C-alpha cells in the first residue's frame, strides 16, 4: 500500500504518545492494538480488524515481508528484528518530521518526548494532561488550596510544554461550564473528591465542577487546549463525548486567547468540522481513526474536508505504544487526502499548485501556526 501522491509531504503529528521501548509478547502487542481494556471476545482475534489489515499491508514490506503476510509471520519478524530496529524503520517510513507527545498517560517503558526525539531523529515536544496534574497534587493539597497548588504545578510543567490536554470525555463528559466555577463551588467539590480519594487511595478526578475548573485554568493561560472527543479508551463517556456539547463553552472562550484543538472526533467528525467552521479558535483532527479505521480512514478524511476551512484541519496519529500506528496513520492520511485532492484537481476544482499548498498546510503548516501562536 503506497502513500500515494502525498508521499513526500512532511507531517507534524500534533497529538501522539510514545512507543513502548522493549520487545512485546504477542498478547501484549494485541493489547496495544485495540482501545478495549478487556481482550477479544472468545473466538475472535484483535488483528482481524481494520487496523490489523492495514498494519500488515503497510508495515509488512517495511519489515521485509510480503504485503499479504499473516499476523503470525508479522509478529515473528517483529521479534526477530527487535523493537529498536522496528521502531527506527517504521518511524522513518512515516515521514513524520515533528511530534507533539502527550505524556499524561504514562505506562512502563513508554518513550518520553526526549526519547521519541532520539528514536525518530526529529523534534518532539510535550503536551501535558490537566487531569494527571490534578491527581499528582491531590495527595498533598486541601480543598481550599487545591486550585493554587494545581496552578503552580501546571505552570511549572508548562515551562517545558506547548499546550495542555483534557480528558473530560473520559471523566464527566463535555458539558464544560460557560465560566470558571466559583471558588466556593470548587472548594465544595474538592472536599468531596479529596475525602473519598484519601479513604480509597484512588485519586481519579471526575467531578464536573473540578474538571471545568482545570480546563478554565488552561484557557486562562491562553495556550492550546486539546480536548479528547469521541472514540477512545474504554472508560469514555461516549454518550457525553459529542463536541456539540462544547458549544456554550466555545462561545464563552472565543476571545479568551486560548485555542481549542478537538482530537479524534470519531464518529462526530462532521460536528467537529462545523465547530471549526464557526469558531475562529477551534481546530480539529481525525487522529486515532486514521489507523483504527484502516481501509476506511479515507472516508473520515473526506468528511473532515466537508465544511471546515482547510486552515483548521490538523494531522495527528494518536499513536500509542506501537510504532506501527505512526506509519499506518501517516500512510492512510497521505493516501486519503491525496486521493481527494487529486480528484478535485481532475474535476477542475483546484489547480495542482493549490492542492499542494492545502496538503502542506494540513500536513504541518496549520499545526505550526496553531502552536506558534502561543503567547506565553
Ligand atoms: Zn491520545
């Protein structure tokens, strides 16, 4: 599976995670090849999936295998080469020239932004997760002191980061408040959270008032606020993860100086496109599905190109743990966008030079604008 006409376009991957820096057993590999936490249903296999199909076709030849290889042969060859060589080959083949690595979901042996920079030979910068910072300060804070302690740690971490991310969609849903919750509201909510957390030693933050406060702290710093939307980890509140729920929050933050980047957006790609069309401070991507949709990823890229200005669409992989995900995302993105732009040129909508310009913008230029605009 070739990357098509856009094979040479540089990609700035504005949302991804690190690779696992060790060899994986078959079971571990399959665990990372799905968003589910619970293993496949009896009689089914994880790699009998859109991602599995795309992975074998795209990554097999990079590991010297036939493109119609089997999962067994693929995983065997992966072991034989070792994780370092596999990572080196797959990242290089992806043509990704910069990585923004979100570090809020640490796992054993996951590469840091610095390590991703070394493994890829390209710049890698950090994005910090608001909820993880709140959970970090929680054991040593008080209800009245929580916001100040959170902000001090956030500012410390932002010295070394290009933006923040919220996983509100995993915790309470996307009904973020139109204004920062008051100190009294936050103190009351924090008292309840910290009491339960200290009893159970489980500091997972999920209270909607507290989550809204964290996001508003990001807004007040006039940085890029990445918002997880739709499909994702098994703890997602999918019923509350439609980005149209953010409309009042987006109206309220339009002139704040913060920029909002909606991540993944599946199956709400069209809603995200409308929001990016309407609100000057909203950008979006179709990451994650760029590999999990496999051969169907071009359909989502087409939807993403329906209503939003082309300056608002970003490339990202949302790759996590497996180097395969970076290459599958990048290849399907290039193929999907390339086929669409070629069609528009053929049908007389675009001059070839215009198509090249849009490809360069969506591949990297839009993200460079978005993250360079950081006034901090
Ligand atoms: Zn992610």
